[in-house]
C-alpha cells in the first residue's frame, strides 16, 4: 500500500526546470517535486505521495494526519525501520 504523508518544506529551488524542495517528515528529510503545489514555500506543509507533493495542508492538519498514520502503524510500511524510529 502506498500512502501520502505530510511533511514540512524546508527549502525550495529549481533544478533543470523542475521545482523541487527538501521536505521533512518527522526526523527524515527527502527531496520532493513541488510542481503540483506551486504556491507552497518554505515553512508550508505538503502531502507527499511517491516523491511528489500533491496538495498543501495547514500545520495542524499535517500533524494530526502524521500522528494518525503513526498510531495505525502505517508509517512502518512506508519508511524503513531505522528511519521510522527516528521520525518519532
């Protein structure tokens, strides 16, 4: 199963004509494509699915969603065990 996981945009830039950003998921930071959310900037929260930010959400919704996914045990399926434990 694939999930969309909320994360916080730490940095944005353009690479080869593509909008990308560094997005933090708990303690994990990944490079994410931001083309589908052109309004998202540093400090904003986005929902990410397979490396693409697909929507923007507010901080409280992002935290609530992340906590629900963690409680359901859904993050273990998406993140390797060593990364999931550092995301808490």
